[in-house]
């Protein structure tokens, strides 16, 4: 029996009912092209340029609400065939050229067409949004062992000048996740606007330090071409330099804004994924092993189809090499009230975010402050506000990075 046949239903009667639905992970990012193409081919109306943003922030949360959640898991005996089925890898491979085309077409569009500021803003947001999908793709492929997938991850991350994520996420975030030492784990009481100034620079510096340490152990210079931070950065430099040479230096600030907005999509996801959750420190001084309950989970259907199951984040952190089609739900996990796209909107309004998520956080940890990653400046205030008992709080549980 072939692996494809097994994955599609030949093994123990299992049928992956989401098999074709993963194509939404290709179609949704492609919406970044729709606005500029309609503007050029149909009529020069700025409203076309907002289509992908409206779809992301309005239509996807609505579809999540209508379609609901999927709590089903593939049976474990079907997982080896499911992961061996090349179809799922081909879907991720196909997204690489799609994202490159989206980026290049939209940059060239901005370079050739005079737009009002709100038209330019629309293209910046939609193109940066497609880079966010690229970061998600780099996240999926960067965890894999094959050299092809790892290089495709670097090539994709290079679009947004964020190639250091390849090192930082795999060797930094997964090691330190849900601890005060992790710049990519948000703290209770911390707004997205405060988090971004800790997460973005912290991610780069941690990636550089980790790669410098690896190269030193290998007896190589940090400026070697073996540096996995420099490799995608060089691709980025050639790409951006070529576009500047073609379209003029005035395109540089636009590309910088697009790159920032793409990186900010990752920051939003990081903010949501581990908000306030804490791994306990053991008597040895080491943190407990990362478990599914150290991440927020979401089973909302459409946004999971669009993000390669990124929202089943609990299983991903417990089993990082598991492929997206095999990720599982578990009972009694911290659960988000919506998919990521709906949660993104919530983050923009911190009082509303805290109102919704702080109660969920307290319920998820059983109101135990030793399981909460507090923003140090607000720790005492939050303990008083919610009437928490911190008398048995273990040493180091509230230490800030």
C-alpha cells in the first residue's frame, strides 16, 4: 500500500477529511495579489487594495464562528503514513513561490503606481500580511530535518528580512518557552505594545548569540557563511538591493514598513500563544519539561486550515518535529475563545484583551500564581486585583528576564 493511499483512508479505515482543505493555506496568502490585479485590470479603485485585510480581520473570524471547532485527532497508528505522504509536503513547497510572487508583484506595483496614502497603506498591510504567512511557513519547515525544507524555510524568511527566526525559534524559543527568560513568551499584564519592544530585539540578539556559540564550538568564525543567521540575511540583502536598484531608493521605506508589518504578525502570534503561562522551576534550577498546557490552543476550523494547524500550538511545543497534518488536540488545555485572526483584533485593545484573557488564564492555571508568568511591574497589583494567594510561590517563579 502506498503512503498516499494509507493517509487518505487505507489504514485502519482512517480518512483525513482535511486533506484538500489545507489548500486554503495557499489560497488565503494569495489574496494579497487580488487587490493590485483588480486595480490594474478592472478599475483603479483603492477599495480593491483592502480586500485581503478585510478578509483576514472580518471574514476569517466570522467563518471560524460559523464553522466552529474540530476536536478530532488522527489515530496514532495512522500517523506514520500520514507524515510520510508527500502531498502534505508538496502543499508547503508550493507556498514558497506563491509568497515570492506576492511580494515581488506588490512591490513593483507600489513602485509603478501613484496611490493615495491610504492605498499605499492597504498594500503595505496586505503584503506584510503575506510575509506573516511566510513566517508561519518558515516555522513549519524550519523544524524539519531535511536539508530541502530547512533551506526553503530560510528562503521564505528572507522575504521579510527575518531569517534569524530560523535559529531563534528552534534553539531559543523552544528551549525557554513559557519562562521569564523567553522574550517570545508574553507575560500576564503585558500589552502587545509593550511586548513588541521586548520580543523583536530579543529574538534577534538571542539568535545571534546562539549561532555565535554554535560556530565557536565548531571552530568557525561568526562571520562564516555557515552562519545560519547570515545565510538568509544575504538573500534578503540581494533581494532588497535589487529592488532598490530597479525602483529607486524611495521604495526602501515602503519595503521596511512591509517587513516590519510581516514581523509584527509573528509578534502577534507569539503574544497570543503563551500569554501568562509558566513552566515551574524545579529544585535543580531547571524548568520542568514543556507540556501541552504551557501553550494556548485553538481548534477553530478555517483559521487552522489557513495556518497549517499553527493554532494546535500545544502539541507543537510538546512534539516540535510533528508535521502539521498530525497535530493533536488534548483535553483540558488552555483554550482561546477564537482563532488567531479574531484574537489579533483583541490584542490591539489591551483593556479588552486583559478582560477576556486574564480570567481564562486564571481558570487555566487553577488560580495558582506559581503557574503564572507575571509582568514584574504589575505582579503585586494583579495578585491583589484577583485575590490570589502567593504565600507558597516558589523562588524564581516571578523572576524577570
